[in-house]
């Protein structure tokens, strides 16, 4: 790879750092040459693993129990330098969950921007601090490396105000208490892929279901966000792996006022103990639940599908109809049984599933020829979307 440029993408959580390395050829983002993750950072059993673009293992081993994010990033950078001798790292792109009301496009990271992102921590306290930390560390250790922030909220920035406002006093809305929407990098990638799969329908009324451990849905018209399920936080909307999704706000008040739970205890309950895990009492992993005969596991899957189906009707109403339904992300791409149940419940919209195509796992289109609504499975790639933004900003 002598002379090639490399872009590093970083998606950091509270105890993990996921990353990918993309080659840049002819001024465009080419293949992913490495994808990796450091998990359990700061604890016994921490691991670092890296695969090549074909999924073959390039590195797998333990991290020191006392290794912090800075040490992990240093190890990743050293591995990249050793693995891709002759190639140079030309940029790093970071997934930043929240851009607030004003940061609505990818931008270059500088000290002032980092301070602005810190000010948004109250809007996403469980994500934003960990997204920002690697950018600060790289700015310290690699001061000459261009870094870029790519926001998960940006794709929804142009959604109609009516779709993003709550029925709160105007003064609170003006302070930023409104819906923002998330998973924007995934939706942006899918929007770019729609013409390759849907043809002319790509510009029509499309609902995309990003179904994974974090789950949301987005209604698109002209490949732009019209409405989405996540709101002020990434807790809203669909039932998720460990997150409750939408519920009556009065229930939260009840937990605090009647059961004496603290705000932090309620936060932990709704973010980490609910969803598929809470309903099943078994696991937050959809594959595990689908393989189980336990009634609570079946109930968790049924509730997950029911919530998606009910939300699909709401988003179709927001669009004034629906031309296509797209499944993406871990569950959306791999759980045929979930897709089948959602499509069966959407028969009233004109959805007719091709059962063989859905079960086969190789086809993009899984709807029958006589289905009024085209149904597709499209793999998402948030890392590639980040890398593309980095390259575009480098090119000016």
C-alpha cells in the first residue's frame, strides 16, 4: 500500500472503541482494509480484535487491565503503522451522537468545536462524553492529523418542525427541548444506496427500519428525513436491546414519586435493564431469543415486532402512504423471522412478502412481485459514511 492514504473512523462508547481503516484511491474512499474493536476497556478481560475487509482475523488478544482509552488508541495507531507500511494516515473521523441544533453537517475538529461538543453533553450524557474523548486524545498525541466530527443527528436537521416539536411551553422548545433523531449516519448511507435498489421509487415514500441493539425508524421522502422515532434522546421510540423505547412519562414520575427511585436509578432501568432483555429476562440478543422456546423470549420478540408494526403505520401516515420499506442493521439484516412478522402485520399497507427470498438471505428485494410496497434488505455502513465525509472535507 505504498503511498496510499488511510482514513481511520472511530466510534467510541463507555468501555469500547470500534474502529475501521479505509484506503483512499484516486481521491475516493475505497475498501475497508481493517475493522476492529477494543472491548472491556479498563477492566479485566479487555480485548482488542481486528479483521481485514474479508473478515479474516488480523489481530486478537488481551489488553492490559489498566489500559485506558489513550493507551488503546496508541496501540491501534502503532498497529496501523506497522501493518500498512508505506501508507499514511491522512484523517480520522469520529461518530458524534449529538450535534445539537446548530451542528448539522460534518466539520473539522478544533479546540473550539470540542468545547461546543462538551456543552452538548447534557443532551446525550451516556454517549457524548465517550464520543469526544478519542478526539481530544488524538489531538494531543497526533496534533498534525486532521480530525472530523460526523453527527448522528445531522440527517434529521431538515425534518419538518412539526415532526420534531413537543407540546411543551415555547420557552423550553427555544432552549432546545425538542426531538433531534439519531442513527443519522446509517440513514444517510441507506439514502445514498436507495437508487441502486429501488430505482425511481428511491425518491418516493420510503420507511427505513434500523433494527439493532439500538433501534429506530425513519420516514424519508426524496431521500430526506421527514419523521423519525428517536427524539430528544436515543431512548425514545422503538423497543431496543436494553432500552425501553417510548412509554408514558407518567410512569417515570411514578417510579420517582411513588417508588422512591432516584433519577440515576430510573435512567439505568430504562437504558440498561429494559427492552428485549427486560421483557425476556434472558438476553438482549435477538438470535438468542429467536432460538429459545421460553414463553418470555417469545413474548419479547412479539412485542418488538408489534412496536415496529405499529410505528410503521404512524410513519406511513406521516408520508401520506408508503412506496418502500427497507430493513437494515444487525436485526434488520439478519433476522428473517422478525422481517416476516413485521411484513405480515403490514399486509394492510399492501406489503406481500416473498417468503423464499426473505429466508434465503441473498436477495435485496424480499417482497413478492405483486406487492404494492417494495421491501428490501440493505446493509448499512456508518463507518464508510464517516470516511466519505472525511475525504470530502479533505478535498475541500
